[in-house]
C-alpha cells in the first residue's frame, strides 16, 4: 500500500509480465437512475481484474456491490494504474462526476513520453443521457435557487407575470431578427419562466402542482389533439391537422362562445386578429362595427390582415423597425444628447 492508498498488483508470471493490459474508464450519467448500466458495462465490470473508484459516495457503488463486484475506493496516479495493468490485467475505473481529468491527463503524458509501454485505454459510457435530460438539471437548479436565494424564495406568480411577457417579446424579436444564438438564449429564458412558476406552485398549500404535472398535462393534450399521429385518424394536409385540433379542442373545452379563451390583455392588433380568426373558423357572419374612429379603422385592418394570412402585429413591427432605421439615418449626423417622452 503506497501513500495514495493504492495497492499495486501482485508479482506477475514472467511469461505474462510484459503484457501491458487494459484500462477501462467507465462513465455514467447522473441523470439516469443508478444501476441502470449498459450490458457492455456490466460485462466489463464482471470481467475486470480490479474495479476502482475514487469517490466512496459514488451513487453507482451500492448497485455494483449488490451485483457482487468488489470495488476499491482509491485514487491511483497514472503510473500506479499502468503498473496495476502490467501482466495483461484489466482495471476498470468508475469515473467520478468530473470525469477523472487528472488521471486522464497523467495517462496522456505517459503515453507521450514514449518511455512506457501503455495499456490499451478504452472509454466506455455505461449510461447515456436521453434527449431532454438537461431539463432535469434545470429543475434541480431551480429547486435549489428557490430554497436558498433570498430573492427567488420570495417570488410569486403575480410578481413574475411581467417577466413572462417580457421574455415572450424578446423571443419573438430574436425570431424576427433571425439571430440563432439569441434565439437559443431567449428560449432558455422562456423555459425558465415555466420551471420557475412550476416550482412556486409546489409551495401552494391548497392546490400545489409540479413541473411534472405541467409536462404531463401538455403531453396528454398533444396526444389527444393529434389522433392522426397517436390514433386511428388520418391527416395528409396542414388543413386537416388544424381541423383535428379544433374539433378535439372544442370537445375538451365545451365553450359556449368562440370568444372564450381569448386573453383580452394581449396587444390590440393581435386581439382583433384573433377574434376575426375565431369568427372565420367558426363560419359565423359577424359584420365589423361601422363606428368612426382610429380604433375601428385598426380593427378593419387587423381583420383584413388575418383574412389574408398576415399577422398584423408582426407586420406592424416590421414596418416599425424600418421606421426606426429611418429615424437613425436622419439623426446620425447629430445624435440627440437626451431624449424625453
């Protein structure tokens, strides 16, 4: 036993002492339940001459020992690990969460020196992240922030409402600007709002729910509204898909008016276009008000845009951006010192 707590391999048979052996670096994902390892990983563990792990609290250790695998809790140097493989031995290293950078760097230096016959080195992923696995990290981080951050721990749905609106607008702007990096960041900010509100909802004493309840609800809704994907119905065009969606939605909601579910707090042009869309989809004959005034003129324009397949809000924003650029061109030679509303 040396200073690192690593016991070297016993003396080898002279006929096999020169065989370099094999090192298997076994990596696992903390986002997958411990013990759920791939079959190649279990084969490597059972066939190994030694299994090492530097972290005595590694979540995999209880499951490995339950499977009859002896694990040495030790952290050898690169030289010691190479020595343990001498004579054709296989040593499996169960990597910690950091991935054993010191050990792998040491092995790389030894290999580069050319002084030592190196064992075969294999990186063996024992478990993999499924798509969406990083969402688990977000939930865990949000849970800790909610518990330990003085600001986040005091937030309410009402207090965060304005941020949800702001983030949604910033997402729309990133989409319209075509900035991919900005789009990715803004999607993350919108996702944060969902996870944050879900975490706040867990603390409600009367009607708590979690992010799993939120996700479960939308999963059930998507499956129910896509019978052409998950059921026996068929749809070959976007129009048929929309018809499926509207039909199942109408059955779910059982609304008495096509105006139900339309948020009146949204921007005016979007609100007018949404009302016109509901009227057109329902096949209703509802004439637009004939009253005079700018508001009614805008209503007519919004209804016309919706009928032509144009988003009036997006169209107005595009026009406003051109107007902004024109303003900047005019003021470029003499930028204002101070602008007041």
